[in-house]
C-alpha cells in the first residue's frame, strides 16, 4: 500500500510518499530434487516474513538558475526467516558414497565419527530450527540541486546523510548426532 500527496506552496512543491509492505511465504521443499529421500524441508518448514514501512518527504523548487530539492527518508523494517532442513533415510548412504568416492574408499562416516552405520544421520534429524530476526531503522537527509549554467551546461550537486541501526537475533537448533561426534 502506498500513497503520494503533493502540495504547491509559495516556496516550492512538498511531496509526501508513505508506503507499507507486508510479505509472507511458507513452503516445503524436496531439496535434492530427486526421488531419493535425501534432504527435505517439512510442510511449512521454510518461511519468510518482511514487514516494511517507509516515509519520504521532499520539498522542491526553483531559485533563479537553480532547481533545488531537499528531503527526508525514513524506513522501519522487520525481517523473519525460519528454516529447518531434515535428512531423509537415504542421506547417510548417499553421503558415504560421496566420501568413499573422494577418498578411494578409505574413509566412511562410521570411521570419521566412531558411530555405528545407520545411526549417524537418522532420518528426520538435521536442523530443527534456524531462526533469524532482523530489525532495521534508518533515516536520511538529502539534497539534489541543478544549476543551469547556460543553455549547454548544467552542474548537478547532491548530498545524502544516512543513519541506520540494525539488530539481529539468530539461533540454530539441530538434533543431528553426527556433527558433535565428528568434532570430538
């Protein structure tokens, strides 16, 4: 949703542009894009949400040979991303095949982790919750000026100052026993 209002005054034209945008997406996915049960996202296991408000104010006019504009821009934005990538029943055999191919059959997941085959990447394990939250607030002052020197030459000068603050909160929760076993 957005709205633009314009007012003419004795010193110039004042323009206000206000906008609000909300977008949400939830989905599942067969990540490996094969019929094999290797990697997937559960129904609704991946979601994005964007919530944005913006406000712009501009005052523009002409003073002799100069077209001038000054303005203020503000944005408040909230972003949310949730994800959960799970391993399927064929992930461990697939991963073992890759490791064996790269090492000439010298390494396997069992050798790397010390765990029994079939228990390293149990079906349904993996990332059970990747959560990212970002809040951003920004404002800017700007100017854009054109000096018409003559019929053939214009000089354009502009300046912008921006102040922005972002806060991020992220967490990862996984229930896969292979990674801690490989690190120990």
